[in-house]
């Protein structure tokens, strides 16, 4: 992975790297509180299915960077726990489409609410100027990351 060599030099990349554990800890704490019975791979699968309702097993495996048999076993566990529903495809009945259940939608809603509460506690300890700067920076970061996802030619090797 290339190092950041922008106008702020390596200091900005180091600051982001230093802040990442705190952000990941907040994410993990929210997952543990809201979804103690769901593993990280299961949560990742739910998030993929949420983003691409009706995705097939091959698509899920591709997005999770798993082999098909591993994705199938993961999906089996999610179906058994009532979090994902398998539906025969409309065009090809042999192909299975994956959908979230009401239970998994509630689980993801709870996760996000818990995460917002945990992050809110941290944000409350920041100065108003720090929060404003963070909001501006995160909005710009998100826009830049989203632009790269939409235009793969902007990515560097």
C-alpha cells in the first residue's frame, strides 16, 4: 500500500492510523452490545446482503472474498439463525437470491443505534471546534472514498 505524501506529509496518515484503533474499538463494542450472537464474518455478510438485496451466493462470496463453499456454510448459519432468507431466483430457479429477514433488519438497526450512542459519548468529550473539524473532514473523506469507488480509474496500483 502506498504511503500518503500529500501536503500534510506523513503526519496526517499517522494521525489517522493512531485514531483507527479507537474507532474500531467503538465499532467492536457496538457489535458486542447489539449483536453478541453474530460473528464478524456473519455481520459482514448481513451488511453485503443489505447493500445488495437479492444477491446470489456467488456474488456474496465475491464481495466477502471467500471461496464459494465457505460463503455457503456462512449463509447456512445465517439461515438457521433466522437472519437470512434464501429465495429461488426469478430468472433461474436454480439460483438462490439472499434477503434479510425482519430479525436481521432489527439487529442492524440496533447495531447502528448502539454505535451512534458509543460514538456520541466520545464526541461529547471533544471540543466544539474539534467536532466541527471532524465532521468536515469525515464528510470530505467519505466523498473522496465514494468517488474512488465509482471511478476505478482514479485508483492507483
